[in-house]
C-alpha cells in the first residue's frame, strides 16, 4: 500500500497546481451561486493541494533538477497561484490565517519572478520566449484581487500598474516568436491558451483595487479580454485533439479568470440591458470553465494513476 502510494505521488506533475488554483477559484465563484459547490470544489482543491505538497516533500531533489529547465521554472509559478486561490477559504476560517497565506504566496511569487528573470529571461532570445512567461509575471495580480480582504489595496494598485505594463510588453514579445515562424513543439501547444488570461486578470484586479475605475481603461481591458477569450477558446478546442500532456493545465485557469472578470464587470455596470447581457455571457464562460476544468482534472487523474503511453 505504501509503495503504491509512493508511486502515485511520484507521478504527480507540478503543473497540476494550475488545475488546483482553477478548482479553488471556481469554488469562490460558486460561493454566492451554489454554496454546496463552493465547499465541494474547495475540498477537492485542498485534497489535490495536499498531494502536491507530498510530492514536493518526498521528491524535492527531482523537482530541483526539473527547475534547471526554463519551462519547468516558469510553470512552478502556478504553485503560489494555487496558494492565492486558497486565500479566501483561509480568510473565512481565520482572518490572520488568510493574511499569512496571502503574504507567503506574494513573497514566494516575487522570489520565483526574480529567479526566473536572472537565470533564464535575460538570456533568452526574443524569438524563443514562450507563453509560459505569462505564468511568471502576470498571476501575481491574484494578490491584487484578494488585497481588499486585508486592506492592502495600495499594494494591489501598485501590482496592477506593474502587471498592466508587463501584460502589453509580454503580448508583444511572446507574439514575436510566432511572427518569426518559431512554432511551439506539440507538448507546449496548450500553453497558447494562456493568452486568454492576462487581460481578464488586469480587469479583475482593476475592479478589485480601485474605487473609481476609468470607464475608458476598463472598456479597453474588457474588450481585449473578450477577444483573447475567443482566441483562447478556439486554441483550446484544437488542443483537445492532442494526446495528454501536463501542459493541459494551461487550458484551465485562463477560462476561470475570464468568467471572474465578466461577473465583476456585470456587477460594476448599472442595471440594464448591457449588464444583463454581460451577466449572461459570464454564466456561459463559467459553464465553459467548469467543463474544461473537470475534463482536464479527469485526464490528470488518469495520467497519475496510469500514465498514458
């Protein structure tokens, strides 16, 4: 039994963190819609989190070796993302526990950003930058999303402006690779879905941290978010025909954060036809996000129990 457990834990890919943060974030979205789903999704996310922690503890040496590769070093950014996903849950249990987790996740994300920047980013040719770079630099906005829980909106506002600039810089730099015809290898193609996330993350953070957001900036961000969601959705449909790769995790969180942004926009808008349409669109995005997250979770569990050949 112990040997079987050990083998299963060993097969857990670190990119599963991306699926866990997606499940936890879905749970937060469902809190006001269906409380039972909020607790169910939170429980599933926490069990998977415990399994990932077991992997890190038992196989720290192997993980350290993986982190010598740029892609693995970028994807490890999903670990503090996962911690941010649990912040609302911890805050419900105890405010101090939530704030402690928020601070730990923020500090860890900064360390990962600095390590990746100096070890890989400054040495990488522009036409070899991958969409995984978004994982390194943009999801720290999750700290901004949850900053109002602890009265840390000033930190959130600073992170928003930083990540807004980084979003547009990275959209250009990452796209240069494809302009040059330098296509991604097949196992990395799901990473293209990450394009759907940055604008929605900026939209969510902007509405979370600013009391009087600029309608013009908000409109620009949300229109961009809609365009990138549609592009990411089309990429996701094509990637579903691929064999399973751990990079499937990239097809989860972007669609969850798109739904989150739409719900926030719907709440921000005055009551009327436009707000109703955005709210309907948000529920459609939520359905898509839930479907793809559950699908990817099943594929991960099948891979962990019995790896595909």
